[in-house]
C-alpha cells in the first residue's frame, strides 16, 4: 500500500511530455514510434500508481490490456514502416504528405 | 337420430355449391349438366329437409339450435357486448317453410329445365335459382334477426336478378330493367323498416336471437306435451301389465316408435330427466323458462318479461314505455313485411316483377320469397301479440291489400299480371290472418297458397309457352303474308290473344282448373280450408274479443274472396274457353312432359293440401286426416297459435259467394264467343265502365306514386344534376375556383418560391460549401506532425478544462 | 512513506534515459535507452506493489517489443536511419513556427499537470482506507440458524451453528448489528464503531433463549511470514471457568503440549503462529489435564490466514451443556498485486475484454502477414502485359517495316532493366 503517489504521477507526466516532444520533433518514423511507446509507459506508470493508491486491481488489469494492445500496435506499425521503407527507401515522415488537401 | 338436426347447415350449403358450380363452370357444362346439377342440388336439399322433419317428429317437435361449424361466432365484438353467432333454428315453423321452399323449388327446377330450354343464359338462370334457394333457406333457418336479414337481402338480390333476367330482350329490355329496379328500391324501403326494427330490438333487449339453446318456445304446449307423453307411457305400461304387447305411442310422440332403441337426449334441450322406466326416445322437453336467467333468454322471452314488468326502456336518447318500444319494433317489422310481401303501401313492385321468367315468378314472387314477410311476422308472433295497436294496423293493411289486389286483378289483361295481383290479394289474406292473431291460419294459407299459386304460375307459363310456340308456328308458315305489324304487337301474355286453349292444351287446362278452384276456395280443395280458417278466425276474433277489427277484416276478406272467384273464372274463360281469338292460340301446342309433371304434382297438393289441417266436425274428415295436424305441429314453435273453430255458415257463405261470383263471371265473359278483342264487356257496360277503368288503371296507384314520389324525385335529381352538379360544381367550382386558383398557386410556387427561394438556397448552399472547402483544404497539409500538434493542442485544452475546476474546488 | 532515495535515483535515471533516447542520432542507442526507461518503470511497478506487472513489463516490453524494434532497425540498416533527416525546403518554410509551439505546448502540459498534482488538495497525501468490515460467527448454544441485520437491513439469514458470515462492510460512523434466531426471531442488537481499514468479528454465544454478542478485533495489520497460519482462541464457555488448549503431537509417543496459556471465561488468547499443516487439538481443565473435554483431530490450517477458534457451550438435544471448540476460518483473500489476484480478476470480471484483446492480437497477426506479403511482391506483371495487349507504334512499325508515327513523343516501351518509375521519388 502506497501512501504517497505525487512523485510517481510527476515522473509519469515528465516521461509523457518527453514522449510528446519526441513524436513532434523527430522525423525518423522509428524514433516516433519509440516515443509513442514511451508515452504509453508513462501512462501505465500513473495507472499503476493510482491503482496501488486506491488498493484496486482494475488499474493493473488495464495496464495489462494496454501492454497487450501496444504489442499488437508495434507489430503492425513496424510492418508498415518496413513496407513504406521498401517502396520509398526512406522513413522520414515529412516525405509522407501525399494526403494533403 | 338425435343428431339429424346437425344436418341443418347442409340445407344452405348444398344449393350454394350448386350455385357456385353453375356460376363458374355452367357456361362450359351445357344445358343438361347445368339443369341436372341445379335440380339435384335442390332435390338433395329437399331430402335433407325431410330428414330434418323426421328429426322434429322424433324430438317431440321441439326446436333446436344448430351452430354451423365455421361461423360459430359470426359477429363478435366483446367490447360492445355484441355476439351474434351464425346460428340456425330448426323448429316446426322453419321446417314447414323449408319443406315448401325446397319441395316447390325442386318442382320448379324440373319445370325450368323445360321452360328455359334454349335460353342463352341458361346456366345463369339456374345459378340464380340455386342462389335464391340458399338465401331463402338462410332466411327461414336463421336463429336471429341479423342472420335472417342476410337471407332477406339475399333473396331481394336474387329477386332483382331474376326479374331483370331478360334485361336485353328486344323491345322490353327497359321495361324489365325498370321492373327489377322498382322491386329492388321498394324492397329497400321495407329493409329500412327491418333494420330499424333490429336496431330498436337490440337497444331494448340487447339480443337479436330468437331462442337461446334450451329455451322453450311454447311452455304451455310443452306442459300438455309432457303430460300426454307420461300418460301414454303409463298406459303402455298398463297394457304391458295386462298382456297387451301392441304399444302405440301417441301421435305427439309418434317418432318414438321408430327410435325405440336410440339413446336419449336431443342436443340443445334442457334435459328434463325422464322417468326411470321411460328410457326410449329423447328426454322429455322442458316445460318452462323460469330456470333461465334473463341474459340467457332470446328476444321473445325477454320481450315477454319486460312487457310483464312494464316500465320504461331507454333507447339511445329516448325514453319510452316498453309498450311504445314494442309497438315501434313491430310497426317497423310490418314495414319490412309490406316491402317483401307486397302489401299496401309497397305492393306495386310485385305485378311489375312478372317481367322475369315465369318459373322464377312462380317460385319467388308467388310461393316463397313474398311470403317471407308473413313468415317473419309469424316468427315474431310473441312481439305482435304484445302490441294490440300493431295487430290492428296489420289486420287493416292485410285486408285492405286483399281487397285492392283482388279489385285490380279484375281489370287486367295480362295473364301473369292477374296472377300477380291475385298473389298480392292472397298475401293480404295471410297478413290479415296475422293481424287477427291467427298465426296458424296464416301459415296454413301460406302453404296452400304456395301450392296452388305456384301451380297457376307454372300453368300460365305453360300457356304463354304454348301461345308463343303457336305464334312462331304461325309466323313460320305464313311468312309470305305481310304480318310485320302484327308480329311486333303480339303479346303472348295478353289474354285477349288467347281463348279456346282447352282443346289445344288439355293437361294444362286441367291443372289450371284445379289451381283456380283451389284459389277460389271451392270445397274440398286446399284453398277452401285455409281461406275458411282465416275467415273463421277473423270472425272468432271479432266475436270473442269484441274486436271490431275482426268484423271489418271478415267483411273485407269475404268481398275479396268474391273478387278472387270472379277474376279467376274470368281468366279461365278468357284463356281456355270459347274459341281461339288469334292464330297463335289456335296453334298452341301442349307443353313438354318436363313441364307437365311438376304441374301435376302441384295439382295433387293443391287438391289435397288442405287436409293437413282439417278442422273438427266436418264430415268426419278429421278421423281420416287427423284434426288440426298443422296447427298442432306449429304450436311447438308459435306461441299464440290456436286451432280455429269451424263455422258451417261461414263455409257455406264463402262457398256461395265464390260460386256465385264465378257464375257471374261466366255469364259475362262466356256469353260473347268472340267479343271485341280490345275491350272488356264490363268496360262496355254503362254501370261498370268506371269501375272497370279504375281496376284496369290499377286504381291509379302507380300513377299516384309517380306523381307524389317519382316525378318530384326525378325533377329534384335533374335539378341537382344540371344546376348543382354541372353548373355549380363542375363549371364554377371545378373550372373557375379550383382550376384557376390552382394555376395561380402553382405559378406562384414555381416561379417565385421554387425558382427564386428554393433554387437560391440550394445554389447558395453549394457556393458556401465550395468556398468553405477551398478555405479549409489548406489546413490539410498532409504532414503528420501538423495533425499531431493539433491533437496535442486539443489535449492541453481538455486537460486544462478538466483540471481547472478541480483546482478551484481544492 | 515511500522509499525516497531509491525513487529519486531510479526516476532520474528514467528521465535521463528518455532524454537520451530523444537526442541520440543513432537509432540503436535510442532503442537501448528506451529499454533502460522501461526497466526503470518496471522497478517503479515493483515499488508500487505491482509485482506481476513489473514482470510483464520486463518480458513483454523490454524483451519482446524492444527486440522487435531492434530487429526492424537491423533489417532496414542502421546506417540509413542514422541522424535526424533534414527537413525539406517546403516543410522548413512551413514549419518555422513549429518548434517553438511544440515547446510551448509541452511545457504547458507539464506545468498544468504538475501544478494540479502538487497544489490540488485531492486528498492525495493520505491513502483512503477501505471501509470497516465485520463478520458474524454463530457460536450460540442452541442448534439454530441466525439472521444478521445491519441497521435493521437483512444481510444474511440461515447462518447455522458453527458457521460464519462472509465479510460485509459497515458504515464508518458506526452501526447497529442485530442477530436474530431463526428468520424472524427477536433480534439482539449491538452498537459498534470501528475505524476504517479495521475488521472485527461479532460472536453470538451463550446458552440462553437469545444469544449474547461479543466483538473481537480481527485486524491483520500485524505482519507475518505468509506461509504461516495464525491461531487465536477465545473462551466463551460459562460451564468451564478456565480451560487450556493442548496440542497433540503424534510421534513415537504422543505428547501433549500447551499451545496457549490457560484462558478464563471471556478471555481472548494471544495470536500464535503455527507451522504445521494439520494438527490435533484438545481442550482440558488445567486442574485435570488428563481428562480431555473436547478434541479436534486433523485440523487443517489455511496458509496466510488467521483462524479464530471459539470454545463455546453447546446444548445437546437432551438439554445437557457440552463444551466444544468451534473453529471459524477467516474468509480467504488474495494479497494485492500478485499474479493470483490479477489472474483472478482477469478471468472473472474482465473475461470479455481479455478475450477481445486476444482477438485483437490475432487480427494484428493476420494484418502483419498481409502487409509483409503485399510488399514482397515485385511489380513484374504490368510491364509484360503492356507488351502483349497494347502494341506500340514502334512495334507496329517494326512489324510492317514502315514508320507509323514520326513524332518524337510517341510512347516507348520501358526498358525492363530500369527501375520502376516513381519508386525513387
């Protein structure tokens, strides 16, 4: 049982913001993906912290699901990156703007 | 045996099937098949009715209700408390009617096979006949007024169809169609009465059913019956004890002999448990309705109870004494009866209805359908008995109709028209009998009249047939002569074109004579007994109840009996005696056997039919035929029937009147062998000229109706058609107001609203959308990071919005 | 209080690793830094009592997912991914405002969260305690089931003699517990108030017409090694003023030893720990230790549990009073954060989401296979078909031996050796 969770939440926020900055500032698709994983981990951390704080299992279950979804997402995402790299020989996300209106 | 009553639905079903077959496949089947199918259907129905008659005998004449399988709840609206089953009533009255309808119907079917031979709508005719039988049987077997009304309307329809059967015959097509229409419209006026009567009945009594299951129609009769049965049983036991093995069960329970081994009891009866030793035959009938609650009684018993209680009834917005309500109900029923049974004031359709084929006239407009009014009044005898006012009206209407019909018949030339007015007159006799409370006599006269009037019509058909054939014969042989005018003007029904047919058509003459004598009321033919009973009952009514109406009726009926003898003998003389007045009459052949056989059968019944109700004390005849058989038989279902007394002086008086008038007619018409073909001797005599003109002009009755109702109606409808409909509605409202107004509104809508406002809005929406899209598309750069930072921006905003209130609360 | 120093060290390490991941030009280095972050977070999970998730974090994230990343980097070639690719001219012109905005928004997010977390009085300084729990034990002498009410609201009925209700919460402000014999007997009421987070047992006992009630604290705050079980005795027997509980040890010679000191009527014994799995108990009068009053053979302990054993008077059917020992086992509860607990809720409450996640994984598996298949196909077919289906003017010219189209921009058959157009753009 944890009595104080502010430090955990603060750490989670810092990691989350770092992930956000990584997504926005890096042009390397793999790096962006890693930043997304960082954000997910930060969210997981705060989920676990709150779960422990309230003495409830649900938060942990949710983290379990997040990890499972993340695994699926990484598998698909990396497959797409490989596919894009095959066709364009580049994983610079700035090159991928064919969808502009 | 006790289940024979369940055959009742077949009575309606069999002729319906015949009609359906003939309607849909008749055209392909050919005359032989069509005629046989229709006739067999009719004969089968007659067979079923005979079985029903056997059942009635077995069941101590007690009526039963039969629920046909499919229609068990015909009209069932629980929320309105309305449950009218399609229920059939098999009792002595309805079986009597059924026997007449199917028996005479079958004979007329046979006759029609010959008579209608060669008609282009042969199958249709037989389909109509079968359909008529079905509806007529619905009418008489119904156990409530609504089902009865179905049959009532159905026979009206069939009557319309058959009167207008030759709606396209050259020269008379319009007359036939108009006659059909006239009959239909006149009957609708009567139907209004029936409907009003039913509505009132439902409002007052809450039911339309005649008798509920287990209800006793005539408790007094049943009491006597039970006593008699028990007495018989005791006597039989006593006989057994003394060693006499021959047991004769009394005439009331005579069916018991045949059914000694059959188990008890009949369905629908309140089983009054029989004595232990009396195990054969059906259970003894109940003797009263006291054990049945008001809600389980039929309309008649309810009427009796309410009438005994007195007091007021509430009918919709009106409150009236029960007597008033009953009087209204019966008066409306009388209106219906005057329509269907051709009484004053609605009788004028019946003579015109002779436009139809003669066998149809015989069946519908002489023997059966026109008696429906009498039947329904007899069926409602309880209601009529409760209302003396209506009874007086009925008596007066009936006797007046008898007089008027007889009078007009004396001045007609058309052979069928004479018979038609005779029918009106005889129906007047029946209605008058109802009016003086002689319900049994009314039915008795209905039965005998059905025999001899059907016979007369068939015979007249035979005469017409013969004259027509004779005319064709003459025409074929003498077509070199210039006879065109002659041919067009020739009317085979005009008695002036006949004469001397006695030698040409001996059988027809014979049966016609029997029919005429029966109708005149000559002893001992059928008409004598029935007419005499009506007269005697009228006299009794006057004598016993000190009722002036009875004497009036007696007088009027006696006079009309004289008229009857006169016009009928006039007809005999004009048609059969003397010498042929035209070549056609001279060459008329005797009709085919197919037509003669039914006439002979009917002649037999016209002769002997009266013995079914022989009064006591006439030459010991009742010992041969049994006294008052018909009355006793009817007593089980008609409450106020009573055996009429026999007055010798009345019988002699009426015989004298009839024979005297016949002799007078003979002297007037037979004296002049070949008189002026266009004019009647009476017309040429100063003293009788006016009277004869009145009779020939039918007392100006039709002209009166034309003046009062038809012409104003025509003028009104013409005015409505030209002025209101054409000028106002079509020319002004439709053309000016609606068309122009519509045009103006449409122009406004299309030019101003649609083109400017709607199109502008739609085009404007398109322009705005295009401009907005052009502006917004620039934001879609396609760079992921732009989308991501937009998302982040949103996240920050949402986080702030969510968290700031939390801050404040803290 | 958390262990501050380990937290600060691990947290700082996590942040530093995250920053390194962001700044590194080498994708391999970035991936390795991310693995470090994840290990740190797994450590945090351990500190938060989420031992099962910590293991999952290491195996799935650090193990499987990051290996996948490294594998892809290796597949694509680390050299090609090196460095932050230069922005093209268009994006550089468009996104001059981009980097400042990113920093501004990130800081905004950071500070808004941080401000709230630090300053908001969300009650975060003290952890909430679960509601106080109570269970009722039926040790009443009459062999009759009882009904239990809290503030006149029926909780359980038909609790037979020697049975216990499940734990049920009561309001923190205190409540009235009533025990009624049968289903509609006259209730015996007891007002009680216990602090949040605590637990208590209400024992119905006695041999009278109505049971008497007694409250015994059941708090499990005292920490024990989990493999041991705990025992506590209470003497509620009126018939025997003082009793002693003996434990029988089976061996070559059966020996009896006192388990707890003699307990007087109404007295609660110490909590004793016990290693054994099954044990034989006997209760005796201290004055006559050889006369066994009541015995239980082969009593099985539950691990990590505190059993309350009540010495009670039971009325037999002939009206005589017998002293018996009734064990009331505490309802078992799995400890927080263990695989057992997580798995239990996963397979009960969250069964449907669990299955849906499985389906999702299956779908992603199929999706990945499809993606890999499609990108592996070379574009060989269209070129071949063009030759067959649409003869070019040059081909026709070659066949007829005459120039058909002389214009220079007549389409030419692409050379098969050339790379497909557009692949390099």
